[in-house]
């Protein structure tokens, strides 16, 4: 029963979104060609921002990995030094 309600709500939501988009395009103050150009430009800007965010995330991940690696190496060195001190 709950699945049916959720499916019904999803269908009505999508139908409303499609109707709203259609009405917005019909009452848009510019031509269809201009509207398509605006949509394309916005999509390209969004793609560029997403790509830039991905590069930033990759850079930050590399930095964190390198920092973690240095900390692990330092900890291993300290452990070895302590082990040698305990053995002598």
C-alpha cells in the first residue's frame, strides 16, 4: 500500500513538473531558439562548475592522502625508534 502511494505521488510530481516547464516555456519572453540557447549556456556553465568542483575535490583528496601518508610514516619511524630503545 505504501509503495503504491509513493508511486502515485512520484507520478503526480513528475506530471506537475512537466506541466510547469511547458507553461514556463510557452510564456517565456524570448523565442524558442533563444530559450534553447539560454538552456544550453546554463547547462554548459553547470557542467564547467561540476568539472571544476571535481578537480578541486581530487586535489584536496591528494593533499589529504599525502598528509596521512606522512603522518603514518612518522608514526612508523617513532614506533621503530621506541622499539630500538626498548631493546637496548
